[in-house]
C-alpha cells in the first residue's frame, strides 16, 4: 500500500528558533492517525509545516505526499494536490463570507453548489454561510466552520487541529459526525476511509472517530507511537503527559 | 473671463491648479444632440465600464456630456424631469432663486468660480416629482474625449417630498486621453422623506486633475446615500462633499472607495452638519494604496441630538518608498446629546489571511483579490451590480499589484 504522507527527519525553525527536531511520521493511504501531546509540544507547527506556511522553515528532512516530494511547494499547490486543513485558530477576514470560500471551492463543479446547501442543512451550518469568515463565532462554531470547509473541499488527506477543543458535549457528537463524514470515502463502506491526521490534546474526539494509530508529540519530537486507545488510556491514567516525558527520559538514559 | 476668487485650499492635498493650462471655453459651437444609438462604440465601451449603459436598458433616464456639450439626453419616465442645466435655468426662474448655487457657494474656491464663469453652464438638471419612486436609476456620464480641456460641470438634483431615486454618475476620460481637468459642482436637494442614492464612479487618464465640489441639503426624514469609487486614479483628485441635515431624522451616509497608485494624489473629504434632532450620519472611507498619496478626511459636526460615526480604513500593498495613506477622521460636537465616534486603521494585508485562503486552494493573487474585495466592499457590495463589478476590478488590480 502507498503512503499518503511520509515525513522524514523533519527539522523546522520559526523566527530562527528550532521547534521540531527530526520528526518521522508515516501515514499509509486509508489510515487515520491521531497526534497527541501537551500544549506547546509542536503539533500545530507540524501541521502548518506540512501544508506549507512560509514562516515554518524546513531546515532538514523531507515531506512526501503520495510518494512525491512537496517540501518546496507553496500552500496553494499543496492544497491542490489534495491536502486540507482545519485550523486551531483560523484568522477572521472581514467582508469575506464563508459562502464565498465554499463557492470558490466548487467553482469548477457548479452542480456541487446544491451540495453546499444540503450539507449546510445537515450540519446546521446555514446560519454561518452569509457571515464573515470566523468573525464573532464561538470556539465551537469556529471548529465546525473549519470542518465544514473540509467537507465541501473533499481533500484526499485532511489534517484537523484540535477539532474538539472548546466544544461542549452535545456539539462534540456533531463535530464527530462531521469528521467521520469528511473522512468517509463511500457511505456504504464505513470501513473504507480517506487518510487523515487528527491533532488532539485531550483525545475527546477519539470517542467518536476511530484512529488507526496515535503518536505522542513531546517537545518537538514524536515520543512514542502505538495503539490510540492504549496510549490515551495511559495518558488519562497518569493525569496528563508528565508520565510520558518521564518515560522518554528513562528510555533515553537507559 | 477668468475666475479670480481664491479661497485657500492649502489645507487640502493636490496642487492648486493653474487653469490657464487648459482650454476652458468651447472652441466649437454646440452640436445638435444625438440619439444614444449614434454614440461612438469606443465611447460606449468606456461608459459601460462605469455603469452607464447607452442603450438605456433598465434606466429611467440618460444624460451624456461630452467635453463641453450635451451629447444626448433621454428621459424614459414621467416621474422625472431631465434637462441640460442651461435650458432648465431658462425655463424655471425658481431654479436660480432657490437652488442654483445655494448648496455650494459660487465663491467657495477657484474651481467653483470657474464653473460660475463659463458662458453656458454645462451639466444637467434633474427633478424627481413628489412621491415618485423611480424604479430604475437615472444615469449621467460626464465624459472627456480630448486632451487638455477643462470641463466645468454644474448639476442640480432635486428630489421632491417622498421621492426616491438612484442616480448613477460615471466620469471618465476616453481612451488615450492623458491630460485634462474636470471641475464639477453638484447640488442635491433631498426633500422631506425622500431618498437619494448616488453612486459615482470615476475613471481617469493618468494626468487628469479632478476637483468636484458638492453640497447636499436633506430635509426632515430624508436620506442621502453616496457611494464614490475611483477606479483608475488621476494625477490628483480632491473631493469636498458636504451635507446639511436640516430636518428631524434626516440621514446621510457616504462611502468612499479609492484605489491609489504611483504618481497620484487623492484627497477625499466629507463634511456633514447634523443640524436637527435625531439626524444621523456615517462616513466610511476605504482605500487601497499601491503607490501615490491618499488622504482620507471626514468631519462630522453635531449641532443637535444626533448620532454620527466616521470610519477610515486603509490597506497598503506594495506601495513603494513613497506611497502612503493619511487618515484624518474628525468630530465636532456642539450639542450635549450629540453621540459621535470615529475609528481609523491602516495596515498591510495580513499574510495569515492570504495563507488561509491559499490553504483552500486559491492562488495568492486570488486570495489577495478576495480579501481586498471584502475590505472595500464590506459597506457597499450589493448596492448595485455596476459598483460590484468596479470593486471586483479594483480588487483584481490590487491582487496583481500585491507582489
Ligand atoms: N511564530 C512562532 N514564533 C516563536 N515560537 C513559536 C511560534 N509558533 C509557535 N511557537 C512555539 O513553538 C512551540 C510549539 O507550538 P505549537 O503551536 O506547535 O504547539 P502545540 O503542540 O500545537 O500546542 P497546543 O496544544 O497548545 O496547541 C510553542 O512553544 C510555541 O510557543
Ligand atoms: Mg496547537
């Protein structure tokens, strides 16, 4: 099976400061991975680097998408290859409506405009279509707006940054449905999914969306990888990521 | 005869024009007016780009001034009276007594004096009859087809009680015209409970000097909405619209959208006198600077219990060493119950906004264009398809300019 994403020995600097120190991460086609880790460990940095934000400078290593090197490509090109993101803190843009962005996404497929309205109804997004993008939305509404754009975009590979943070329990199941919908390849075959990377600090979203594998990011490195349920249980059992850090330190010394 | 009155315009930017450099008086006799289908195709194209459709479709009336003379005039509605101003002055004594030079003083400055001194006034007279809600806009085009002339236009627009009208004015130089002057006086009278929306689009050659002066008087319950959009900047534009809200509940809203580029100085003003109870005024300036100098000014004067807000916002894109936007929102409260506020912000286009739209698949240029369009259009998108098209064009130009 081909790998949709391969990150090899990736080092990334922002403003001259190294934030990622040699990341290796492989996501095979059809797999959904979770990226866990404490605040400030570099999860968002990794996602923004993969989509190609210019302030995140790759100083070493490579990013391959579907077997092809994309490390030097711009954001637009990466998006057009089929990488989609939902951001943790997206910007507001005054005067630009959510609908305008969606219309752009379907511009070459006018038959899909109807789909926007149908999806908006299904996921209770209609009130937000005519509002300025991300302006005056609650934390949870921003997450839904981001996921909704991914739903309409149909990326081959979706990266979602903290889709569950700041979302109350009721909205969480809606968010979970959105994530499942955007990952699903064919509604009739729920086991067949698109590839994705879900960043989550708390892991709440994993109660709704199955992940094939999880990785724990610690201080700009992937500390360990494994079964998401087991890793998450451990983290929860220990009341956070402190134990992971100790574990890694022990392994390094030993 | 030359204008001699010289009120100082030192406090405004853009040179004091030496009108000697221009041909001021017609050197040809007034031609017979033609019907719209006889307008030259090259002119038709320029006018259409301003929202003036010579065919007159979906328009209640059309007036076209070409250089010094009226070229064509059509009124397609009994609710309006549209005449060359010279004819209207001959027809109605009350026009001179009550309206002509009553909202803009003839001796305001050298440009108004010049307009007052031309042998035959250029421009139009438009009256909308009492209670008439004109379903289609009236359009006027003030067109300069040759180099080095000074057009000195004087328009009077009167909306009688309860009347409603959308007036579209396009001012432009024809293809290949580089240098000229456009001086204009516009006096608007908005009667009780009447509503005038004025959308003006300018598109000038690179060395044109533009000095419009306008005055609007709004009576009780009346509404004046002005949208001004400068698409291709002249060498200098200096506007000075003023409005007097004299009746209870009268309101005015000015939106100014400017694209400035290298070598141009654009100084857009706006002064509103809130003279009666419950009057309200809003001035919104939006400018994108890709070079040159842009001044955004606005002064609201609260003489009564009123609400007023002035908002200047500018975006600087790749403006070179010399380009700038200078914003001066002003308030003067002369009444304890005048509630007045202002805001101003100037900045570069935010890179995180561009990157965000790129992450949805847009090219950088498309992203910049969408952001600028949002920025400029926030106040005025949707007011008219013509203006929407102009705004899209400005955004497109800015998108190409932004590196
Ligand atoms: N532009 C920047 N300049 C300097 N430091 C930065 C910049 N962006 C991020 N950092 C730092 O890099 C580290 C990693 O940040 P990042 O946002 O990737 O963490 P995260 O794992 O997503 O955290 P969270 O769970 O809080 O979202 C943090 O210490 C952060 O302060
Ligand atoms: Mg983060």
